[in-house]
C-alpha cells in the first residue's frame, strides 16, 4: 500500500512540475520541438518549487511551505489539465509505439518496469541518501527550518532534493526514488522519438535501451540520489543545443535557463552550465545574433536567481558561497570546520600531477561497476567532435568541454560523475553508426550484439536486486537493512530514548538518516560542528554538550587519529565515560559493509552514551 501511495504522490509531483513549467515554456514559441518542451517544463517547474521551498524553510516555515507549494501545484495542474493530459499521453505513446515495433522490447518491458518499481519502493539505504539527499531533508523537518550547518554534505546546493520535502513529511520517502524513475521514463520516451526519426531506427532504439538498462544506471534512477536529475539536465541541454541552428532565438532563453538551473542542485552541473554557455555563445557570435545572446542571458539569469538561496546561505553562514569548495583560497584554514572540509575536498580532488591524472582517468574508464559505460561515453563523445552534422558536433563539443572542466576541477576523476553525460551516448552513437555501417550483415551483427548486451545487463540487474525483491515479498525490514550502516543502533535509539532527546552523533561517513531524533553530526572526518582540536578534557566535552543541549552521544569507537582533532575527541569521550560523565546505555557491534555484492565489511563497536548532568 505504501508503494502505491508513493507512486501516486510521485506522479502528481512530476505532473505538477511539468504543469507549472509549461506556463513559461509555451511562451518560448510553438516552433520548439515537443520532445524538448516536456523535459524543459519539468526542469523549470521543479526549479521554481525548489526555490520556494528554500526561501520558506530558511524562514522557518516547513509545513506552511508544503501546504503553499502543494496548493499552488494542485491549482496549476487543474488549470493545465488538458496540456498535462496531452503530455502524459505523448510519453505513453512513445513507449507504446516503440514497444509495438519490437517483440524483444515488449518481452523486456514488463520485467524492467517491475524491477525499477520494486527497487524504488524499498526503504532508502544508499550511502549518499543516508548522508544528505534524504538525511538533510529530515534534518530540516526536525529542526523546524533550514539552518546552516558546517557539515561537508549539508552545505551542497540541494534544490532537486529539497523538492523531496513533502515526501519526507508524509513519511513516504520512496516517492523520491519514484520521481527519478519518472525521469527515466520521460528521458527514454524522448530518445525513442529521436531514434525512430533516424535512418537506422531499430539500432538507435536498442542503443538507447542498452545505455539505460545498465545495472548502475537502473540503480541510479531507482534511488533518491540526484544523479538521475543531473543526467536529465544534460539530456535537456543537449536537445536544446541541437535545435539552435533552426530556432536560435526562440530556443535561447530556454537553453540559458536549463543550462544553469542545474547549479541549484549540484556543484558539478556548473561545468555543464559553462560548457553549454560556451557552445551557444560561439554559435551566436558566428551568426552575430545579439538578440540570441541577450535572450540566453535572460534565461540563465532567471535560473541563477532560483539557485541563489543555496549560495547566499553558504556565503552568510560559512563565508564562502561554494563551501566546502575552494576553502584555502576563500576562507583560509584557520577555522576547524574549514580545515575539516578542505582536507576532505583534497581527498576527492586529487593532484594535478600528470601521471596521477592519466592513471585516475584510466581507472575511471575501467571502473567495474560502470563498465563499459564510462569507456563508451568518453569514446563516443570525443569521436563525434569531428562529425559532419553540425547538430551532433555541437553536442559532442558540449560533452568534451564538460569533461575538460571536470578534469580541471577534479583531476582524480571520481568515477560515478561520468554518468552525468549518459544521455549523450545514445544521442551521438546512433548517428555515428549510421555513417559507418551500411551493409545489411553489419547492421544485423550490431543489433544482435545490442540484444545480447541488453539481456545480460537486465539479468545482472535482476540478480543485484534480490534484496529488494525479497523485501517486496516479505516486508522484512531487519533483513533488508542488514547492509544499512548503523541501522540497528538508530533503531534501538528510536525505541528506547525520549522523543525530545537531542543527540551528538560521531559516526563514520555521516550515515544518519534513520536516526529519528534531533541531532548534529560531529565526526572529525566530515563535520565541523564541534571544534575537537580545542577539546582536551572530559570537562571541555561536557561544556560542548551543555552548550549544544545534547542529552546523548552516539560514539563509533574506532581509530579517529587520521582526522584533525580525532585523537582529542576519542580521548575526551573515553575519559568522560571513565569519570561517569557519560554513561553507556547501549553497546552494539556493527558490520559496516563497503560492498554488498562481495560481502566486504569492517567491524566497529558503537556506544549510545547518556550525559549525566553535574550535581
């Protein structure tokens, strides 16, 4: 029942974003292709609601924000009901027509739909979701508003995930995963439409399916992470760039907006925005289209305004609009929180040593969980830069520029970020094959290879989803959450401590979503909430707990000495236990899995400690 309710809620959210966005997108002109209007409307609408949630929660209005945005969304859906009926029908028609032309795809469709839904309706447990995508939203609800917290992950722009606020408030977090499934369906519908218009339509359709049924991709779109949104943004930008030749001035404001709205939700999408801007400006300058440049700038400015609350919050609260990035240059590293964030950023960024960059780039291309996606994407994008068709060349240059910006900012090439350009794979691969493979035998061989790859990936996805399928049948949360970090500890806390208790959480890697209490994270790896370098005694620690109003401490008793202040923190906590200032009320031996597939884990002891008030 919960899965059905979450599905209905996710469907309403998607339709309401499209309805709200369509009020503005339709003004851009009827000459914009239909496959562009649907994703663009969704991005415009979700960008507006995210900005509204940001402003209102910043003012301490949480429930009121949900009622206001929900009421306006319902009104807009009613007003635009005919347009939304047409949009939903258009998406359904694209899937129906495509499936109707292929018995293989018809056979694949139902298992894939079931697999996505079963994965999406399971309780959240992905690491990034536990750290911030949903954890931050629950934190806002618990705090009664969005507060600036010097925690590495809570400082990121989070516009897309802030739209999850109603889902969390209604205790239907699965709806967050299901809206991303909706993005998958919309995106594929658009790719199918483009594929059928090509000469080699059957191959183009299979290529689209092959890229989007990869196990890593299916998992991405069936979770509450923001990666699916990032892929969707790049898809919309690429579509609009392909239309600038014929409809430059009408497309320009929408392209400007879609290019920059991603900065509302992820820092990495600033690279997308800059790449798209460079491509459009170059094209408009060659055409001497001043009006096009002005219209693009207007759209970009609107997106930047909607994104501004997240950067203003960081600037006013942390002295850096893009905290935790560029801390040494902007903040310096005098403050403890700045030192913690700068150290973690360095570990993700890597160095600009040429051999290091080459090695990491190669590692990214061959990462097992992404193979062969990363390799294919980079090869297709770079090869398409020299294509004769200006539409695809423009898309390829856009993708190449993004890869270049990525290397400049993060020479470590964190592997999963490459899937941001996932949609460029099918957009560029099909035309590349059309121009190089003309024989009947060659095309038949390609189709056979694609079918084999799709079957293999679908089968692997099914195997990897065994836990989710078992949960759908049994509803056994304990078994499902055996891989969820700290879940037994938080479950004990939620059932055995006062509901108004406040916790200081010292847990590795910031997995805190399932703690249903007011809290602050204070591990010396990711959080600067407590300056552990200045805590040298149990009395100092007690003062920290008193000033923060903390009744309990959750303490992962591991070696924290690699992190600034880690040794001082551990010593102070242990000394406070010895002096009776902190009393253990629960002890748990936890397995923290680094790989569910290969059953790799480390073990640690976690204490729940109650603060004893002096006197």
